C-alpha cells in the first residue's frame, strides 16, 4: 500500500500530459457494442464514479446501455475532524450529492446504496460480491462489464473494491474496466502500470456532463466551513487530472467461452500476476470459514501423503500440510505458486510444483487428494481424465475431498453439482460426508479398501 494524503501536492497534470498518456490506444468498444452490454459500476464513495468514470457513464447514457450503479459507502469519514458536521450529517449530504450527480449523468440507471462503513470495505467483500452477482444475474457473461476502482489505487477501500470486482469478473468471465483516481496523485509517468491501459475519448457533451457531476460533490470540492477540519478534500490541482478530454482505464476483456485447462492456466496466471490475493483468501471471513469447514470434513486426523490440485497461493495448503506427513501442492499458475512456496517454507516435507492438470501429473501415491474450487475450470473431458488419474493415484482407503462454489460459473461448462456428480459416478466411491449451503459444498469420497 502506498502512503499519501489528500493534502499532498502529488504529480502535476502537466507531467502526465507530457508522459504520452494521451496517446494510449482507445477502448475497443464502439457505441453499438456499448448499447448491447450490461454495465455494473462500483463506487466506494460518492464522487468516485464521477471522477473516474463520469465520462463513461455519460457515453453509456447516450448509447442507451443498461447501467446499474452500486455505491458502497456514504463517504461519511471524509472529514473526521469536522467541528461543524457529524458523520451522520455528512453521510446525508454526500448521498444527496451522489443522487444529483447520477440524475445528470445517467438518469435512467438503477443505483443502490449498500450502507457499508467508510474505510472498512475489506470486512464486507462477500456482501459486495453478492451485490454484483445479483446485478448481473441472467445476463450473458460476454455482454457484461464490471466497472470498478483500480485495484492498486492506494486507498484501502478502492483497492478492496477493485479486487472484489476483478475476482467476480475473472470467475464469471465478465469484462472489467478499472478506473484510477488517487493513482494520478501518488504515481508518476515513470510508473509502468498505466502504459498497458486504454483511453476513452470524451466529446464536449460528455466532458460537460462529467464536469457538472463533479461539481455536484460540493462537500469534497469545496470547504464545509472556514474552520479547521472542514478544509477542501479534493484540491483544484488534483481535480485537473479529471478535466482531460478522455478517461483512462485498465481494460480486461470478457473471458467467457474459455473452457479448457490451457485457458485456465493463462487466465489465472494473469490474475495472480496482477494481484497477490485476487479472491481475498487471506482476509475474507467467507474464505476462512470455508477452509475451517473443509478441514473439519477430513475423516482422519492425519495422512501419509497429501496432494492438492489447484493450490493457488497456498492458504488451504498450509493447513493441509499440518495434517500430512508429506504434502504436494500443484497449480497451473507460477505466480500463485511463488506465494504458496513461501507459505509452505516452514514445512520441510511440503512442496509445490507447476503442473497443468490433467495432462500433467505428479508421481507417487496419495491417501488424501483435495480438489477445491478447481473442477469447473475443466472441460467435461478434462475432468474425466483428471478423475481417472485420481483413481489410479489414490491408495486404498484414501480420501478425495471436493469443495466448490455452488453458483453458476459463467463461461465454463461445469458447475459444482456437475463436478461432484461426475466424481461420484465415474469413481463409484462411497460418500463419507457431504456438507452444502447456499454458496458452497464440501464432499468426501473414500476409495475402497482392498483389505475389506
């Protein structure tokens, strides 16, 4: 996380203007393509959407695109030392400003306020993801674009929201547009991140609409009063970054339709290269709780040899390694495995290996095999091959633990139920235990014991 405050002078706009940012390639979507798509725009605080994507919203309105806007907080913590305005009063002011800005930019859009606490979005990642899922339900993933803050913007709420947006977009195959805000303050032209972004040109009408929307957020662009603690939050020099005749985004096209192990390898390597923890494995209560239930489902206290297929950054691997005399975690993403190796460094009998399942397979036999939230990223043929390899590599009486997200996985052929059903049918192993709730299911199948 970078260190900065709103009072910093930061990089002047003239430096950015001389950097070549104005020559970035244009977003490869024309008006007809915009009109056919569903856009879900995420804002951590009122004014984020106007600063980072106000021009885009105006363009979407003109194109007739379907737009949902999700506002996470009221931004009530923007002036914590105000002597004149309580957080509750400021929340009411900022929500009214947001409504005014939206009525000018996208009067036909649907928007809702999640009522989450300002500065603490990391604790609500699951709720935000659920709201995005609800807004995109029933839409073809090829026609959905999530618009959210740049996930390395430097503000804790922006980074959290950006990571949630990226995680949902990757998992569902949606397109993703990330808009930077504070990046323009603390970063400089020498930073390499922006050089891979795209530019959205804005016409005069769209520039005017954006300027009007920004002006609506008066509690941020001007002082609350003349007293100390009520100073202007967004300075005139900072606002210069948002008066350009274009907007800038990190653009990630839809991955819907990718349905093979090779596609998964490419996609997840890209995701883990951009973000160290794209699905909040280490911070999300949902993930921690799911891991606890997964570990509790294991029928034995300890195992001789464990294998985790698709170990990602190693959060579950670390717990499995404590229950196995030897442990191997494999994944198709070398970027994810680098983190997994660090987590397992304190376990001499644990290791990781870069393999693309099912075509590549480790040597040896295992009395515990774990397939957690990986099976639906394979084609049915690949999953069948994977199950054949699991059957050949599992010792008599050994366990196969399956854990999968139960919601649709857009862009892929399989879902949780179909993965588990294929495993039961093809292996023919009895189910030792099954746990399922709305979001995920955990199942343990046990290989026949040759001694019985």
